[in-house]
C-alpha cells in the first residue's frame, strides 16, 4: 500500500513541476514586444524617416520671390540673362555662383541687382553707373566714327520716331545694325527679332551706345553672338556673325562696327537682330527708323 501511494506521490510531484516549468516558458515567450528589439539608434532610424536629410538646391529659400528665377531643365546662364535683360556675369555675381557653367535644376538665381526695387509693373533699378550705358539722347555721337563703313551708314537718328515703349531716361534713338533687306519679321513664337539679309563680311554695327555683356557661341541657335546692354531697360542681340570684333565689358558707340555678317548656326548668311525690353523680346521694326 505504501509503495502504491509513494509512486502516486512521485507522479503528482512530477506533474506539478512540469506545470511550473510550462508556466515559466509561456511567460518567457510573451515578455518582449517586437518594437523594443535592437539598439536605440536602430529604433530611431526605423521609426523616424525625417532623420534622412533632403538636400535642397542652392537658393531654394528665395523660390517664387520677385526678382528671383528658378532654374529649369536646359537653362543656361546666358539664356537666363537674355530673358531677364541682364548680363550673365552680373547674375552669377548677385547669386554668388562658384561655377557659372554649372547650374542645378531647381536652383534659384537673383536676376535683378541687389539695389533694385521690384514692383508690380516690373523692375525699377537705380541709374546705370557705367558711362557706356548712358542714354544716347544725352551723349552726342563722336566725330571720330570714321571707322564706320559707308555701306553701313544708317538713316539719321533725327528721323527715328519716339518708341512707344521707351520713356524718360531710357528712351533711345536707334539705328539699323546693317543695311540689307528684311528676310523675316518679328514673331513672338517663331522669330523673336528681325532676320536681315546680306553677304558674308558685311559690317554689323551697334544699334545704340552700350556695354558688351556677351561675346561667344554659347547660346544654341544663335551662332556667334553679341549682346549689348544699353541701359536698365534695353538689350540688343546680334546673331550668326562670321567675325566678332569686340570683347566683353567693352564700351561701344552707336554705329560702331562690332562684327561681320556670317552664317554661323544658320541656313544662310544673315543677321538675326533682337531688341529686348526688360528681357522680353519686342518688335525691332517699331523702334528702328523708317528706311
């Protein structure tokens, strides 16, 4: 009898121990939630995606502000300058560009002088300080313009009508940049200036006093190009030249020979001539004197 009860007691003892061990194992399986695993650094990387900083393009804080421009695919500093009536070098300086030849899509550039005031009607800047960009109306043409080719002698400035778009100190008495017939007139979409016929080597002259802000072939579709800045309002562009006779930052006078006509990046010999008012192309025929 004792042997039977002893064996029964042993069996019960084993059952109790097994139950206790089973209970401990069950609690161990449910002790640690998943999100607590790993180190603190690991948890931060998984739980907080904002820790991965996004690099913003230079000047992004000025996006959309008056006087600033956001770079788009295909833009060049020369094109941006032409479209805003500014010298590319000036935009590079105002925007603190380390390498003007490398622009980033989304980058924001300053396209007006730091001293300019931007209004709803446009940009009102302080008067241009360079003597080269003084209004033609206040500077008489020098007698020493003998270098001007006879073939390129323009219609006298006195016959030029006052341009409707120019007022005050920025009013200019323009002359024709060359004497050939007009091949194609102004079109806001297809032709942003006048195409003027001629023969290779014909003289191209400055349409007004100004400062050279670009000389080169860096703007697609224009070939050998010259851009002159005349005052705070006007730029002129002279494209497809065969020979360029001036340098950047040089002062030029109205009627001065600046290039020789050619066919660079064009289907024939011609001069493509543009007048830009605060960067916007306008019809040169409305500014040039009647022939």
